[in-house]
C-alpha cells in the first residue's frame, strides 16, 4: 500500500503539479482511505521522500557497527555512499523527484531539513570519535559538512545525467577528495598530491577557514566551499576567504 500511495502521488504530481494535488486526490487514485495515507506518511511532502527514514537508520547502524580502528573520516564517507546507493536503486524515481523538487520551493526546503539530519548523524558519530581532542566538536562539524557537500555534488552530477552516469565513480571521486583533504593522510594532501584540498585560512586572526570540495573542468560550476568562521568575523573577511579558496576567477557577490 505504501508503494501504491507513492506511485499514485507521483503520477498526480507530474500530471497536475505538487501544489495542485491534494491528499484526497492521492488516496482516491490509490483506492484507499485517508487513514491509510496517514498510517504511512505524516504529510504530503513525505510522499516525495519515502525512503529517507530507512536510509538514516541504515547510516546510523553502519556508523555504530564500526570497530573504532578505522579512519573516522573514511567511515563517515562510506556511510554517505549508502545514501547515494539508495538513490541509485530507483534511478527513474530519483530523477523524477529531483526534477519535481527543483520546481517546488516547499519541497526544496523540506529536502534541506532531510540533508541536515544526515549531517547531524555524521557529526554525532564524529564527535564520539574526536571527543578527546580540544577541537573535536569543531573538527566533527567541519568534516560532516564536507562529507555531505561532496555527497550532494556526486548526487547532483548523477541526477543531472538522468541517472545515466556511473554513480559509483561519481561518489568515489567525491569521497576520495574528502578523505584526502581531511582524513588521516600525511600533510592533508589531496588525492592527486597537489595539496589543493588543504584549508585556506581566512584573513584575520580567528576568522576561520574555507575548504574547497569540488573538481575542475566540466563540473567546476558545482564546486563547494565549506566555510568555518566565528560569529564575530565580519562578512567581508568571510567573502575574502571564499574567494581565496575558489581562486581569483570566481568573485562572490555580496547581495
């Protein structure tokens, strides 16, 4: 019944639009009652993301099952691979959802809340691994954000191809960048040995750092910069740090 509700919902979303489709429309097409709908989904938005609760549970179980001997950054990166695999299991559905989400602001906001839950789960695991370090909580939050940013880069690349590109290669490349930049590698060198993955300090004492997590060439427009800064740092210093991480060819607009 759960799958029937999802199938009915997406048929209507694609035909009428998300905002124009009601829960009554969905249950009518699925041939069930409203009570059956709410047994599976708290709200209409949850029909668009029916598999994330399972994915979050699998990620949590994977992180908790570690032996403690492995590099925690690599473990977190491997956990993110599970999420992309979940998308890849249903490529047509994932591509449809991506296209729908891009059109509906409310769904984009909902998706951000889902992404935050993944990041929170990773950060919680990493704080446990870095708990004895004075900067453990900061390091955990930065790495969790970087892992999520790299995962999302790989996911968007795959989705924009219509689910036709090699998702394994995409996520391997993205996660190798994160483990090379932030994992247990001598000197924090990037996987290609260039050293480009190291943090670029923002101008000014205590301002923070900006870490570039993306590629060059055809995918350069999807480069991601993770900014870490104190609340007291002025905006112009943050912008300087981002521009430094991106290079002079990228100028940040202060809108």
